[in-house]
C-alpha cells in the first residue's frame, strides 16, 4: 500500500521540465556565442569569401547563394552579404542572388530551430497555449514572417530560429522571407553595386527604399505590440 501511495509520477515531472529548460538554455547559449563571434568579433573574412566565390566563374551566383545562406544562419549580417552580392553581380542579378540567399537562410535556420527547440518549447508552454499558438500560426504565420522582415534592428537569422522553435512551417518561412525581404534586398544590394558612386540615382533610390521600409516596419511593430497588449489585457 505504501508503494502505491508514493507513485513515481510527481517525482518524474520536474526532471523532464528541467531537461527541456536546459535544452533551450544550451541552444540559446550556442546562438549567443555564434552571434558574438560572427556579428561582433567578425571572425569570418567576408572579403576572402567574395574572392573565393568570384573564382568559381559562371557558377558564382549559385555559389554565393549557397554560401550566403549558410553564413546568414551563422549571423553574418544580411546587409553585408547583400552588399557583397551587389558588388559581385550588379544591381539586377545581385537582387535575385540576395533573395535566394535570404530564403535559404530562413529555411535552414527555422529548420534548425524546429529540431533543436520545438519539442521543448511546446512542452514548457502547455497544451492550451500550444493550441492557441498553432491557431495563430495557421492564420497569420506567413504575415508574421513578412512583418518581421520589415522591422529594422532585428536579426533575421535569430527570428528564423525563433519561428522554427514555435513551429512555423517551412513554406511560410520561405514565402514570408521572400516577400518581406524584397525591399531591403534591393536597398543593400543596390548600395553595394553603387559603392563607388554613392551620388548615383541608384544609391539614392536604395536609401529611399530602405527608409520607407524601415518606417513601415516601425509602424507595423508598434501596431502589433499594441494589439498584443490589448489581447493580453482582455484575457486576464
């Protein structure tokens, strides 16, 4: 009787929860270290990578798409990669190369985020919250990705890891990043292509597009935050 009263279930739950927390903490720490090494300490030589890509000849655009997609997941700033695309391939081809790399980064990072953190995140959030999040993703996941790409100052790779951990489907990541990244892809690529002629119409157009997209993103972020706060108050 004593053994029946002591059931193992209550004692087995805390370790499971701690395990999920530890897994997410390790994943977050790994991302933080990578962000510091690549985005801040700049341990990757982008100029050397551009020279290596140029040496591949006619395969250079596809090579740069693949290399940039990987570097983007490692937190190399997208603005630097896009500018390099403009320098190598010009404003027209460069935009397509930049968009291809952007979509690649979004898909790869979200896939890693899904495998590394989705199960733990869902276990910690609980069934009710998970069902609510799944419903929001089904209705607005695509536009959440699009909106995030317009907001200035947020790492696209970091956001893609987070979207993946919350279960945003890969097709939403691909199409959302393609749509939402288009203005900035043009802006940074055009600036890279006109780096030696910053007074050219192309450079002014790039700056104008960047400013407009940043303003739209700021307003969208503010509106989204206010709507979220109103919904949070309504559920109390």
